[in-house]
């Protein structure tokens, strides 16, 4: 569809109405756990952040994409539709610089300076809630996520999922998605 607006130019409401797909992902928070793990224990902040970093890496390795933080995805809502929750639940108190700096510092340390430069963020209000929008430009070179003790791993976007591809698959991916830029 040629007249489809580029995902970076679409409003948050338009993205929410489209729901998650290969270029749209929702996360309730970047730092604060919103649910318990399978074992009934509270999920740690590092786990919440690592999942978001995987999504960002997946977009950078696959296609332009938008991660909206402050939106519950349809799997996690009673209405079975995405819901605006706001980053207020993510210890956001109106200090945009502080929130954005924390986010960018973590992205930079996990993905590196070059990859981090492909990530642009903004704050947008929906009703009385704040959404943190993360526009991720597809990278010209493979991006690896190296966060805490997880080691250096590539992630790619398949449909609405972000996965760590098996090595053989990753090599094929790199050849197809990046070789022309070398």
C-alpha cells in the first residue's frame, strides 16, 4: 500500500488502533515490573529493560519500527485491546530529561553508540497519560544487544515477535538485510 504513512509519521492513536505488528510494539513500562513472573515472583527491573532492549534491537536489525512505552498490549488487558496506561507507572514524575536520559544511557551501553544514534524518543500526552515513543531506524549494520550478564546477542523481528535467531538463520539474515550496505 503505497499511500500508507511511514510508521514514524503516524500518530500514537493510529498506532494503537493498528495494534502490534512487524513495525509496532507496545510495552507498559521500561523499568518497573507490571506483573509477576511465571514463578509468582516479581520480575526484576533488569528483565523488564532487557525485553525492551530486545525489541529495539529487533527493529534495528529488521525494519523501521516504533516502540510505545506506556501502552499495555492486547494480550495483557481485559478488553483484549491495547490500552493507554502511561509511563507514570514507570516512576515517571514529569521529569522528561531524567526519564529520557536513563533510557538513552541504557540503550547506549547495551547496543553501542552507533546503534543508539538510530533511536529517537519523544514524550506524547494521550488524555492525562504520558507515552514515551521510541522510533527505531533500521541499521545498516548488524546490531547486538549486550545487557548485564546476557552476553552479546542479535535479535530480529518476525511478525509481532522479536526472537534471537539460531546462528545459521542469523548469518542468512545478515547476508540478506545488510550485505548491500557493506
